[in-house]
C-alpha cells in the first residue's frame, strides 16, 4: 500500500511536496539520547483518550546494561510519556536491538502535530539526539509546517528542505533507515567524503593514497574501513 502511494505521489505528485527536516526537541525523551542511539518508527496509533501509542525499533551501540539505562533515563525524563516498556530483541557486547513501546500525551509529540495537519509520514527516526522526518504534504501546507516548527519554543530546527519528490529522492528515503542502522556516524562520514572526492567513480578522481592524505589518516585505516562497510552491505544480499 505504502509502495503504491509513494509511486503515485512520486511520478504524478498530485499537489504534494516532499519535506525533509531535522529538529532538536528540548524536554523530549529524544534529547536524552546520544550518538550511540538510533531508532525508527514502526507503528503509530491514536486512542480516544488523547493518548498516542508508538512502537520504535532502536539500535544502541552500547553494552546491554548501559543501553537499558539510556532508555529508562530518556523515558522517565519526558513528562509527556505516560508509560513505556522495552524488549531486547538481539545483542552483543558492542550493540543491542530493542523494541520500545510508549504511550504519550497526544498533544505533545511533534509527530502528532504533523499528523493533525494531514502529513503522510514516510520516515521518522532519532539519531544522535536529533529527530529526523521525511513527510509528504499538500503543497499549500508549506506555511503550516513552518508555523508548527517556529511556534514551539522547545523545538530548534536544524535543517528544513522542501523538494519535488523524484526517483533519486525516493531511493534515499527508502534506504535511509538501512544505512543508518548498518553504519556508524564515522562510517557514513567516510562514505560521504569518498563520494565527494570521487573515490568510487570510474576512473577514480582520487586513489587510496590521496583519499587517506585528504583525511589525514592512514591508508590502511581507510582500506579496512571501506572493506568493513562493503561487508555489511554484502551481508544483506
């Protein structure tokens, strides 16, 4: 259903605009997470008692006890969270995967305000204490989105982009969760730099020695890091 919706609104775009934005949300549980925390929204339900139930899949690159403490600290410091529970789905000494379910007062979360204005949520995730959203909205709603983001004094907008959704953007939206879960911030930064310098082009605009020199790191480190990234992608196939 979502696939059909994206396809229709990508190529015909019947009055829709793609909006991508990031915010820091003070006093929200998301502000209590750090760069070792990444999650994505799985499910969202509104009840008749002014409550919002959300299920999120979180990857925390910490030991189990440390990651559990982070979740508890984040939830218990957000007064809009009525109750919560979480389950450890998988883990190791380096990272753990959790299913987090929470019930919040419906008028508090930013995502509630987006839904109330008719936005279609494509992606909603938290990374490094920052909330990231990909949404579709009627083109005439640009001023409404700006109003919601600017009227809330607890929200600091880090990035806000209005775009026409094309094939390239669709692929980015669909793959973003996978890349964020698979790769650390350092690995993503390395890939972005490689793309910027033309390391993956054919022929290459820079070789491995030049790439390493540009980053002021060893050639061996770059080589091993890229191999590690490619192995992660290979394991998905």
